């Protein structure tokens, strides 16, 4: 799978009439705040229907405009398709529409998997060190591309969680509606159990592949192990949601929020049986994060028989020479879009690539590096 051409207007500061991309490595370089990351975000939006950074879709429209449009021409398995994403602002309301080959996508779950993308930014290098929410996001973004059902379960779980939390606040003042808690307990149990099972399977796969990758990077000096840490204790391989929620009613009412569930899940990273997050060096934490992200790419390849598009947002500058060399050795068979400020050092490591200069949201195509 790869993007053949991308156009964007009104999205952030981008003004790209038509930009061809190489099925191999594409380098976007230029000064800061010119639109390099916005280009990657536009690709990400086409894949997930949401921004990686903005809280609302309205923030994605150029400050002096009312509409944004991204058009991506794709090739997958020798078949061409066109994905259009539009955002329109009318007064205080923002509308979003996405279509594939001019056929509207009615539900976001039907978008996932159309454009397979793995994003890797400096923030992802802090995957191990950051809080649990970042590791949950890692799981969710990877799994959603492979399972629309998972996305639906996740959405319904968080909808039920919001309703349960609202009820808990009411019960702090009036406990006459306490019996209603069981309704939301059941919802969280049904969706949460499926989500937990899927996450557990995913982490097992990542653990197996990441351990191999990490061993290659460290030349066998370290053993990486990832362990899924569910927010609800497992019993005989299954979560005991119903009993757990019943036991925590009083605590949850007192606090006004649901204390446990898949919304508190985490992944523990260990090196040689020791926590990388708490005791690992910055280099060890980054190597573990790099191994996990590369494992995510391989899982997509194994599950779909397609190579995802890799987006590297100024990641190379954050890695030392050894890790740079290893990462670049693993991306030779998939389309990669790399952003950087200085290109000279990058070209010492990548010779076969397409080079594009980005300035004020526009792209000047400088062609292949070896031309």
C-alpha cells in the first residue's frame, strides 16, 4: 500500500495542489513551523478521521478559512482508490465528511483499514516513560486499524463510562437511583471484557516481535518483555468485571467516578526483568519504544498482507547513530514519509529517496536524491 498523490487546501497552513509521492522514502525538509508535520497529520487524518494533535476538527481549518480538503490517491494490491476528507465550519458548528471513491463513509469504524498508517514522533519515543494513557493510545490506534469491531466496542464502552460517571455524581446527593448503576455495570462488563481480551492478545503479539527486534538492536545484551496490565483483575484468563464493580460501588459513589476498568489499563515494559520505566536509562527507554513501534508495523503486515505507510516526524534527530541505522534498515520495503530540518546528515544515511522542500505550507519537489 502507498499514497501516489496527495493534495490539501485549507488544512492547517497547507496549500498543495498536487504532490506525487514515491512508494519508497520521501523526505520533507525545511525550517520549523512551515508545514512539514501538518503534511504528516493530513495523511494521519485520512487514516483515522481525526487529528493526532488538535482537540477539535475546527482547529484543523486554516485560521482565515471555513473549509479544509485533503485528497489522497492510493494504490493497494494493484488497485487504485481515492480518499477525500473534508471539514467545514459554519458558525459554531463543524461538519466532517470522508468518502472513498466518492462513496461516503457513514461510520468511522468503516474508515479504519482503508489507509494503513503508523505514526512515529518524538512523543512516541517517550512511550515507555510517559503515563498509561499513551500506552493505551498505542494499543487502540494499532488495533482499530485491524478491527472495526474493536473500535465500536471502545466507543460504546466510553459512552457507557461517561453515563455511569454522571450517575455517580448524582448518587453523591441522592442515592434513590442506585439500582440504575447495575445497568451501566452491565454495559461496561460486556464491552470491557471484549476490549480486554483483544488488548491482551495484541500485547502478546507485540511482546513476541518486540523482544526479537530489541535483541537485534542490543546484539542480545538485553531481554525485553511487555506485559499487559489490565485495570480489572483477571480470573482464569477472564476479567471478573461484574463482581468487581459491585464491590466498588461505595468507593465510586464517594469519588464520583469509575475507578477501575479498561480505561486504566497499562503495559509494563521490562528489561532483564526490571522495569524500564522506573530504572531504565533514556537510551533503554527509547530502544524499548522503538522496538514496540516496529513490532506494530509487523503485526499490521501479518494481519493484512499489506505494508502500512510509516510517518516519521523528526524522529531521526532524536535517535543516536546506532538506532538511526537500525530503524532505516527496517523501512526499505514500505512507503515512508520523513520530516527533518537539516537534510545533509539524513542523506548520508538515505540515498534512494524523493526530496521535497516545505515552505509556508507549499511544497517544492526536488525529485530523487540520486538524480
